[in-house]
C-alpha cells in the first residue's frame, strides 16, 4: 500500500497518514489519493461512494428497478470493467 516504511520498525508514511484521515477503507483511500494525480477525482469519489455501500444504490423494488436491470445488462455487454459500467449507469441516472 505504501502506508508503512520498512525502515525504523515500520513507521507510518505521509500517504498512510492521509489514508487514515479519510472516512473509507484503505483501498478506496489510495484510489482517491492517486486520482488527484490523474485528474479523475470526481469519478473516483463516485466509485468510492458506490463501493462503500452495503447495497447497490441503483436498486429499487418498483419500475425503476426493472430499468436498472436493463441498463446494467446493456452496459455490461459493452465494457469489461465493472467500474466503467458503474460510472456510466450513475451518469445516466444522474443526468
């Protein structure tokens, strides 16, 4: 992860301090930190929010749920990445 150094009995690094201050798990925190370097912070925050949910934020028990299934199936056929599919479904839902 890069959060600890092997020198001096595993001291926490600067990146480790930043990750500890974020209200998410370590992997999501590292994704958010590196997204600032690649100018994709907005997308990383969306994905981080989706990953922190216990249940899918897109699922409902009515007609919107049926639309969710059809949209995810259509996006799932186009992309080999769940992350890209989640982003596209979110953007279609939000905009």
